[in-house]
């Protein structure tokens, strides 16, 4: 077939240009380490990359949530464990106070100690997290959970919001524990056959009063009621502990998920160096061949032989 | 030989040209558009020599331009196809890079937004996180904007690209026209210069790159070019004329082209191919959808986030406000999103409702609450009821068959409405209930009615229970403390007044006025207790079918023997009786009766009797004819006799008396004693605060006592309202004017005589308790402008004929002595009234009457007016050392000598006869002033005013010295909180009474009210926070009309403003209580077998973790301080996973958008590669024909050179031959 001289030159330069552009691209990929430098490089894969990015960001956000939950739960656990220990001491003292051998004066000092321990529990129940939020006041996070009401009784001032946070695509977990869940009420017979609920701190106050007054019957009742309070606090500790386990488990799950997503993204987006270098060598070779062949072939002309 | 020379020289010439053609080819080897040229050599015509032909050499026939029309056209098409992909590939890449970029693309911004929402949900109280959430929200807004403006940039570029392509097309078509012009010089194609044709083809090829063309060549090589599919439309080169294309100025926002925009404009057919087609395809397939989808996405994002935000509570406890707004400045919504909130605390993280467990709950049951907004309902569920209280717009409801009721409608919460019941059968009632079975208005339901009513089909909650705890109760006892009312009612009206400049002044209250329709006949007895007026139970109304007139206070004079004449209008019949000769009441009675019966045609229907200790005359007509215009007339005006006052017992007057009631005191077991000191010394009491005392009582038996007391009291009162009668051996003192009676004391002269007043029973009149005064009004009215003096009229049996003027008519009526008074009212109406309250009859005339009103008997109406008689002055403002004037009378002067409130009261009451003002201590130990006039409209003027120096003086009341009129007193009453409706309104409602044997609790009925000319209404004017259900009970059919205003409550806002408590009252029962008013809104049973009981109330869904025990309570209220609540933020986070954008999540919708652009981009790339191959082939195919190959040319050069040299040799040989011949010779 006949090829005109112009066409030959045109085609040759075009091919050299193509080879050079391939090399430039490979060089760009090599220097960025990415298979897809710009979304338009592989338009069909750009959506996938974006989707993966978005998914990773979501999972990372779950991990961030877990960190927050962890901090809060740990603080709750500390407060409740300490409360539990203080309650043991109160129980000890109450049992001691119930002992007949104790004099009224001894009981006064026991009452004083129980009263101090009660104050300690109040401050534990009003623990705050790192952000200054009261741990146990439900969603009224800026107000102390337990404080004295108008009559001077210490009652629960928070609300009963039990909030959850997302820690996975289909997993929510407890964020807070309303104080009334751990600092429970005891049910008492009001003497008229009715069952009434009595506040946590009221119960402690009643013990203090009973001990102070050497009121044996009420000291006994108090001793048994402390068990109920202890149970409530222990259940709170158990629940927080269980939630902390969930945090660990979920963290592991999320690590796995993120790793998997990142691997997938890397497969799509990151450069296969071996392939890229091979490709570069190939293109280089082709360019060199094209250049040298062009140099040679373009020399060939019949006019050279006409003299 | 010359032949040989000729042949050789010809050949040399031919080859010389061939060689220059080859050189030309070589020279143009790099010329664009150049077509290789070839020489065509031909042998010359042979010469005939004898019988053979001999060649004559060669000739150059033609220099041929190498050309293949098919290859050329193929290349043009291929050019168009290929170049059409260029913009698609280049710009789609741009769009791809914009949308898919991590920094510009939306996806990362959305991720950041939801991540910060998620982070905020872990610590909603943190203001840092709140602010960072807002920053990320702004990030999304600005990302939308950036994306949109990047796309805008592409729009601008592609437009400019298109316009530049159009300009190039115009240049090329212009060139083609010029080429055509040059070509037209030759009529054949062969005659055309090759260079010109090359230029033509090159231009066409260039044009084909810009746009796909259709080309037609003519005989001589000129070309016509069309942009359309045929050569008839879209012709851009038409012979020697080019037609430019340009932007269609009529279309904005888009780039559309027309042909010849400044000449005879022609629409351009759809352009395909070429750069222009490529640009347009890119714009319509990629750019516009991308832009549009981005806008849609922006709108979805804004709407959805705003919805979530509006459903939550912000850090201030308020409902969340919109997070974003879409402005109107740009045509692209993505470009105009602005963030509305800058204060982190305004981020609505919290739930709207919350539930809290009672502090003394026994169980640890936990409750959660959720609110599902119900779509706001229409005001009324029954769409056939229209908002028009007129009876003509009423809808008929019929109760028949086994059903005891018919549902009327449900009234949506918050809508104020008044329902009226008309044309009801006796015993029919309107009943108003809540969906939870609280009966609010109506009358107690029977068991059958309860059984039938309580179904969810009637709008009740499935587990609703009946309660009549709030039935017809007012004030604090009422349902939610609301003022709902059943019966007939009038409220304070406001009169708008204007000052001299037409500026409206503060509106003045007018006392409430309830006016009945005309009462023509009373037939049914209303039992005692069936009706209540302002909370006062009314006695029985036993209608008197007889017409009666009572003349009281008549007394004989001392000088004239025959003191009176008499006149009356009985059933339209005028009766006038001459001077009576009787000198005593008994004689007068007998004489009057005899004369009346004669005047009545000898019938015995008219009866005259004496009553009230023979002090009063009663005239009755058993036929029930109207008695009116009845009066005694003094014969001698100067005589000291008294004609007394007349009371006509018309239907209206009976109702008036019934409504006002009488104040009375009854002494039972009264004894006058025996002996010298028998009898009573003194009777004293107070009427309306004014003291009355009778002493030196002479009577020694009870009848005489009654007579003596009555005479004396009437003298004291200077009226005939007081009567003293003996009723069943009881002494009864009665005030028919209904003034309040107090401090009654009947004192025996000497108790040892055995005289005793016995047991005293005091009963106050209705009017003194209800603050309502009833009066009767009998009048007919007609607008003066409608009077027709060509007609006549007949009033009360008297004909008025041939009267031509209004003054003439008024004069004639007033002179006719038929008990009627005519006048023109300020409203421009002719008013004809009967002051005695009797009915007015209008006679029937053919052709109608002068006043243009229907003939018939016009009964009187009853007006019930709220009396503003009292004025309370706080004890704190009193100053006992100051002087006081009341109504111009001096009450106290300085030094006053008064030291306490009682002293002041005594001083005021001492002057009450002159001032008309009495004083009391009220329940709050404040001073209460009251006027003694019966209508309570007397002004209380407080003084002293200014002293001689013009300075205002202070007074004992501590009030500004001025006139305090009824309007002022009314305002003072209304300013009190809480306002007692009894003090401001007129309310006539139903009561209950026992009837029959065995006794059954029976209720007053709307039919009773209808008899009084009043409409029964259910008044819920201020609306109720709960839906109300209306029913009609009682057999028969009734009409219900309604007037309503306002929109149904937004249940969410309404519920948030309430605080409700769910209390478990039994193991299977709970109540829902409104904490503000203590109203029990619902009392329901629940299924104890359900493990997690749920409670639904007005869209609130309360879920309990397990059954609660008796006494446990849960409070549900709006969340106002839960700054640490994250429920709503979780909804915001959840938005990331909610398919809100046509079934996709927002982020996925965006990614899909990237995907679809990516696909288009990929597709364009592949197409471009394929077309490139085609194009290469087309170029090669053309090149094969027209291309110049230097090797070829070198060969041709050698070939022609050799031929040239050979021909030159032949020339040389021919010369040698010629020389040889010349040498021979």
C-alpha cells in the first residue's frame, strides 16, 4: 500500500508522542504510588474508591465513638466500684452498731463515720467525666445527679434518659447510666401495709439516724437494706463491665472491618510497582526502538541515490 | 524528416511539463490539502500514408488531480465522529476530577458531617463538639457551593467553546462561498484549477471537524453545505452565499444556535457530530444532569437535616430551628445553601419528650417515650358541617331505631368552636366527650348510651372508660380548668369608639346581654332545678295560660267620690269604662268585674279579684286574649288618689319574673302572744343594702300583721314591689324587685308574752345571686327607608289608614291609645314598642302593610343583662382620715372620726338613701360598694374634687375623684384574675332534678331553652387541648350548626407544653393525669398478660420494660433542659443510612452520580479509541489516492527524465539526418 511521505512522518511522531505520554503517566504513578492519581484516570473505579473512603470514614467514626464511650464507662466503673467499697464499710459499721456491746457513745462515733461515708458516696454519685459532664444525671449532664431538694433530702435530680450511641452499622450501645439505676431505691413497708419506695440516700440517712438513736430495729432494717443498695450498685458495676467488654469486642470488630476496607481500597487505588516498572521498561524499550527505527527509516529516500 | 523532428520536439515539450508536474508534487509534499497531480500522455493522431497509418508522436492530454470522492466524504464523516468525542472525553474527565476529588468532592464533606454528628452524639453537652458539628455542617454547605461553582466554570467554558466553534464554522463557510465564487468562472470541473479544488476540499474537511455536514457538489465543482440531514434545511453554504450561525438570544441559560441570527432567522436542525455536537452532547448528557442532580441532592440534604433538627430540642430547651436555608440568589440550589445556625447550643441534639420514673416507684420498670406526629386533622371530622352558625346552615342528625345516639363530629384539639342545637325533639341533648371517655358537656349518660357509644368506631380509645367527673363543671373543677359551657350564653362585648381624629380608642366593655327570641306562648312547665342561671338553680316555671294583669299600689283619695275611670285593650278590643263610684277595693273589684263582663259581651271569661292582702287587683282572661294598655285613670288629676302600677303577665313577663325571682323571708311558727304586751315591736331588714324598719306595729293577728306590714313597707319603699302575705300560716315578706334581703329581724314587744318570730327562712332572689337582671322588651322595628306610605297598617286591632308621612304615623300611633309608643331610633329604624311587655299584634291586610312586615302576634323578648353593680376597693388604698363625697352627698368630713373599715361602711350606709350607694365588707375584707338601683347602672361619683385652689383632694377611698360608671366597674371586675364567669357573663344552663316514682335524676333539656326562645349551644370557644367528640342523644331529629375558628393544634407542641403523669392505680389499670390542673385525662385498663405494656396517648408512645406495680408513676413532659440528651443527634447520624434520595442514602446518591459520570467518561474514551482507528483508516484511504510519496516522485522523475533525454536524442538524430541530407546536396 502506498503511504505518502507526510503521513509517514505524521504517524511516526504520533506514535512517539503516545509512547512518551504512557511513560509520563507511569512515571506519575510511580512517584505518587497510586494506580489512580486522578479520578478521571479510571473513571469506572472512582465511585468505588469514594465509596470505600466514605465507608472507612464511617468506621473510623465508630471507633472514635467507642473511645468516648470507653472513657465514660471507665469513669462510671471507677465511681461505682468505689461506691461499692464504701458501702461494704458502711455495712461493717452498721453490723458493728447493731452489736449490743456497743455503748451509745460508740454508736455516735459510728454514726459520724457512716455519715461521712454517705457524703463520700454523694460525691462519687456526682462524679464528672473529663468534659465536666455529671456521669449519673441522665441527659441533664450539666447538673449534679444527686443534690438536696427543698426539704434538704438528697434526691435524684437527673432524668431517666438512657442514651445509646452508634458503634457499628447495626450496633448501638449504652452511653450513660441514670443514677437511679445504680443508686437504687429500697422497697419498705410503711407500716400500713403499703409498699413504698425509699431513696438511696434516704436509706443511708435513716441508718445514720437509727445508729445515732441506738434504734436497734431500724439498724437491723438498715443492715438488710444496705444489701439491697449493694446489689443495686453491683448490678450497675456489672452492667458497666459488660458494656466495657462490648467496647473491646466492638473495637476489634471495627479494626478488622477497617483493615478489610483499607485493603480493598489499596487493591483498587494503590500502584502495583512490579507491574508499573515492567510497564515502564516496556514503554521505554518501545520508545527507544521507535526512535531508532524512525531515525533509520526516515533516512531512506530514493533521492539519495539520484545524483 | 520533419516528422521526426516534430515528434521529438513535441515529446520534449510533453516531458518537460510532466517533469514540472512531478517537481510540483515534490514541492508540495508537505502542503496541507494538496492532491497529487499526474500527467496524462496520449499518442497524437496518426497520419494516413497510403494504406497505413503512421504515428505522429505524443501529446500532453491533461494534468490530472488525484481525487476520490468517496474517500474524501468518508474522511469528512469520520472527522465529524471523532471530533465529537473530544469535548465529551476532555470535559467529562474534568467533571470526574471535580466530583471524585477528595478535596472538592461532596463525599468527604458528608463523611465529615456525619462523623462529627456521631461524635456529638457521644457527648451532646460538649459545646466544643457542638461547634465542630456546625463547622462540618458549614463544610457541607460550602462543599455543595464549591462543587456547583466548579461545574458552573465548566458550563462557562463549554459555552465559550461552543461559541468559538460557531465562529470558526462561520469563517469556513465564508471561505467556501468565496471558493464557490472562483469556481463559478469555469463551467466544467475539468476547467477548474486543481489548487482551488484542493482548497475547497480542505475547507470542507476542516468544517467536518467542527460539525457534521451534508455536502452537495455541482457540475463545475462548486459546493453547497448543509448542517441538516437534507439539503433543504440548515443550508450554511448556498452557492456563492454563506449563512452564518449564531447564538439564539431568545433562549437564556442555554446555548442554542440559529441560522442567520441577524437576517432571515431560521431554526437550526439538531446538530450532531463534530466539536459542536460533542459539546452539546456533553452539556445535555453529562453537565446538566450532574448539575441538576447536585441541586436535587442539595435540596434533599437540606430538607432532611432540617427535618431532623426541627424534631429535636436544642441546648436552650427550645425546638430546633432549621440548620440550612436555600437562598434564591442563584438558579442552582447547591450554590445557595447557607448555614442558619452559628450558636452551637442551637443544635438540636435532644429528644422532644422524656419520661421520668416517680421517685417512690416500687418497681424498677423503665419507660421510654416516642412521639409519632399525627397528620394535622381538619378542624371537624364531619365535612358536611360548614363554618356557619346560622340555623339555615345546620345539618340534621336523626336518632332512631335501636341506636340511642348519633355521632355529630369530632372537634380537633385546639380548634375553638361553638355548636348550636336547633329544632330538637324534646329530651334531645348534645353530648361532648373526650376520646378517653371524659364527658365534658351534656347530661349524664344512661347505661345503654354508654354501652352503645363506647366503641373505637365512634372515635373513642379502645380502652376508654366513662367519667362524668368533669361534666358541665366550670373553673378549677372543669376539665383541664377550661371554660367550656353548655346552654345559652352571652359574654361581655366590646364597643369600639373613636376620638375626634378617627383614631380608635381603647375598646369599652359593654355588659353581657342575652336576648331571647320572641316568646309568643309558654306551654310547657319547666321543673324546679331544670335550669340554672349563672349557677343559681331556678325554681319551676309554671306557665299561666290565662292572660293576667296585676294592678298594685292603687289607693283611694280623700276628696273625690268617683275617683277612677278605666281602659284596657283585651284581645284587640278596646274597652273604656266610665267613672267608678266604688270607694273600697272590694267594691271596686265587684264594679270592675261587672262592667268588664258587660263590655265583653256578657261572657264570664274575665275575672277580677283582689290579692296581696286585698291591696292589689288581678284581672285575668280565661280565654287567654292579650290584655294590654290597661290602666286606671284619675278623674280628678289633683286628687291624692293613686292609680298604682300595672303588671301584664305576658309570656315574656312570666319568664322575666321567673328569671329574676323574688327575695323572700318566711316566718314559720310565728306567734303573736297574749297579754298586754302581745305582738311585735319592730321589723327591720335590709333590701339591696338599704335599711327598712317598721315599728309601733299594732296588729295582733297574723293577717292583720301582714296587712299592716305591707302597707307600711310599701310606703317606705314608695313602690308596690314589696308584699307581705300569709302562706300556710307562715308570714312571708317578698320583694318582687328581687333586691337582696338581709339582716331581717322581727322583734316581739315582750318575749314573755309568748310572741315569737318563729323560724325564719330567707331566700334570695335569683337576680341578686346571679348578677343578671331580666327585663322584657316588646317591640317591632322597620327601617324608615322601607316604609311604604301607600299602604296601611293595623296594630293591636287599630287600623291606621291613609297616613302619608313618618311623623304622621308616629303621631297617629302615639295618639291611638293602644298601649304602643312609636319613635325613630338612632339606627334609622321605626320602633313601635309596648312598654308593659305585652305582645304586639299586626293585623293581616291584603297587599301587605306599611311597615312591610308579616302579619301576626309579635311576642315580647326577654333580655338578660349582666349587672355591674359592685365596685371593690382594696382595703390597702383606704385612708380613714380623709373626707368623702359620694354622688354629690357629703359622707365624711375632716376630722372623720372613722378609724376602721366598719366605721367607713356605716358612714356610707347612713347616706345610702341619698347616694344610692351601699357598702359591704367582701370576702377578702376589702370594701365593696354597690348601687341600690335595680339595673345596677347608677354611676358612683367619688368626691370631694378640687379645693378652692384647684388642687385635687384625696378622699377616704384613695381613688381619683371622678365618676365611676358601670363600664368602669365592669372593667374592674374583668381585670380580676381568675375571672369568675358569673361576674361577667350571662349563662343559662341545665340543671338536674328528681322526677317520677321511683325518683329518677332528670336533666333540663335544650327543648326547654328553645321554649324560652334561646338556642342551646356547646361553647368551646378557646378550644381544648384534646380532641372532643360530639353526639346527639335522645330519639328524634335535631339540627346542629357550628361556628369554629383556629387551626388544629400541632400535637407535638401542645403535648410538649403539657406534663402528663401515668399512674398505675390498680394491677390492671392506669390513669393519665394533666399535672397542671390535676385533671384525669384518661382512666384505662390494660392487658396484664403483655410483657412490655405500651401506652398510647395522642401520638405519644410509652413503652414499659415490664408491668409496673400499683402506685408507680411515670411523668411524660417536653424535654426542656436535657442538654446531654443525644436522641435527636442519633437521628441525624441515622440520616447517613436512611434512603432519602430516591431510595438511596445521600452519600450513595452522590457516589452513584460519580459512577454515572465515570461510565459516560469511560464510554466516551472507548468510543474515541474506536473512532480513531476508523479515522486513521479513512485518512490512509484518502492518502493512498492523493498523497505524495517522494520515492514515487523520484521514480517518476527518472522516468520522465529518461523519456525526455530519449526524445532529445531523437531530435538530435533528426538533426543529424537533416545535416546528412544537406551535405549530400
